C-alpha cells in the first residue's frame, strides 16, 4: 500500500511541477512572484470542466484549448498592466487585485458551488501499483514538457535570451535583446504551463473559484525548494511535495494536507533559504 501512495504522490507531483516551472520561469526572468498563478490554473480547470460537460472532451485533450487561451491572457495582462508596474509594491498590489478579480468574476459567472469532473479512465497495473490511464498521461505529459523546456532554454536563441534577461536585463538590452518582449513571452508561457497543469488536475481535485490559493501556495513552496529560476529543481521539488502530500493524506487525513505544505515552506525558509537545489546552476 505504501508503494501505491508514493506512486500516486509522484504522479500528482509531476502535475505540480508543471505549474511550478511556469512560476519559476516568471520569477527568474521578471523577478515577480505571480500570486495569481493558482487562479490561472483555476480558469483552466473551469475550461476543462465545461469542455467535458458540454462536448465530452477528455481532460488531457482540453489542453489544446486551455493553454493557448491562457497564453493569450498572460500576454494581454503583461501588455496592459504588468509591464507598467515599476515597484515591487505595485506588483504585489496588482497581483492581489488580480486574484480578487478573477475569483469574483468566476463566482459571478459559474457560482461558488464546488464542482467535480467525473472522468472514467482505464486502470493500468504496474508491479502491483494501479494507475488510471489519465494519471499516466498527465505524468508523461508533464515530464515531456519539462524536457522540451529544459533543452529549449539551453540550446535555442530564445532560451539563451531568457537566461540572459534573468541574469542581467540591462546588459541584455545593450546587446540587442528585446527584454520587454522576452518578459511578455515568459509570463505568457508561464500562464500556459499553469493552464496545462490546471487541465490535468481538474479530474483529480474539486473545482471552485477559490481553489487557486492552494495551487499558488504549492507553486511557491516548490520554487522555494528549487531555488529561484531553477527549472530542474522545480521538477524534483514537485515530486517531493506530491509524495509528502500523499503520505500526509493517507496517514493523517486529507484535512492536514495543506498543513504539511505550510510546515515544509517554513522549514525551507529556516534551514535552506536559497532552496534545496539553490546551488544548482541552470546554465
């Protein structure tokens, strides 16, 4: 049974990693903690829910709609508002306002009722550990996206521009890199990664306008585990957090799951403020 719980935690951790990588990308390039990251996941969860409810679209396939929609929303938000924020105080106030706006907008349109997406998926068994086909698809997709992003950041001109902007935006601008465009694309890609994670997690957890806080917290904890801008660390941090959540739910009860996340966050800040993988290089 322990193996089953750990395996489930790794699967969920893969989805968490997908969201955290987007948050880490935004933080690394823009030095902004996107406090509305969980709300972007929440929007994707509702998109997935309605596509399934009205058209019978499997959650995995709904990513082809949720990711582009959130990419455009992210680019729009950056263009009209985020790019004009000059201080950290302005950024925090805007992000908090965005959280409140999105929660209330979705509540107005969809009501505050909890919803669940009941999607039956084939059960697959590996070494006496049972997975649904949907869970395996979510895990494989998360790992594939990580691999693509990991190598793109190292082996493409776009990736090198992102890394340059994260290290020294002023010097990057002097050598001809359009820093504002890189920041806009980074925020938009981060939003689309949140959308993919939201679509994948929609059949696993409940859906409500206020669920975003939980996922923002998880993303921040994983980034703290990884160290700012550390994509590889975010992947392993997601796996670790997913396993800790699963073990807490199994042994102590699901109601204490968030408590374990808070405790981990506090311990990281106290013992390893640069993150468990803070010393790892992304170059």
